[in-house]
């Protein structure tokens, strides 16, 4: 076997591991981006907890096919970049924002979320959803609100009792 074949095999293994470790994988067409814009986009991805990489389409296709996903074959044509996200919505949010910021230089292709194929429209919808952490925070806030309201009512009752007793005492003296 040639060294080139072994190198490609190692890259396919790397891509496969990244796909397995990621909660979401977004494929985009990055045609027309300058080097400075790519660097800026990588920084935005890093800040959002995702990784932006460019791989050969055949290697990404091989990795996805090895995992049993053939839906992506049509999307792996032309210049393709891959964003690996640590949560379900982060990579989609960054790529949708980049598509708007870089004025048609980034074109959404598809995504891989929860072991399933998501089309271009689905990626846009995914970007509008709150992240898991935001949903948990909202749920905890909803659960905490009744307890906080009860504590406020009880506190008002306790602080009102001395005022009521003071008013009764003044009325009896007068």
C-alpha cells in the first residue's frame, strides 16, 4: 500500500471520530471566501465551541458511508467545509450567521444531527432553536418561579404581622 493511501485512510479515521464525537455536523459551500474571512470564521466557530475544517469531499463521503449514512453523497460536490459542533445548534447558528455576514460566499448544504440527515432548510430552522443549556435554564426558571412567589408571599405576611399588631395597639390606646 502506498503512503498516500495510508494518509487518506488516517484522514477518514479522523473525520469518522470527529463525527462520532460531535452532536452536530454542518456542511457548507465556502466558495469565494478570502483567507482573512476563513480565519475570522474559524475564530467565530472556536468561540461557539465548534470546529471548522476543510476536507476532500471523497474523504468525508467515505467517513459518512462507513458510518452508514448515504444521504450526504449529493451534498459533497464542489468546495465543502465541515463544522463540527459540540451541541445540536451551535454549528448551525454560526454557519447561518456566516451565510448572512459573508453575502452568499457561504451556502448551507446540509447537516448531521442526532444521527440523521438535515437538509438546508432544516439547518436554518435548527439555527433558530435555543441551545440545550438555554432550554434547561428556562425550565429551571419556570420551576423556580412558584417557589420564589410563595417565599415572597410568606415574607410579606410575616413583615405585615408586626404592623397589624402595632395598628391594633394604637387603636386600643386611642
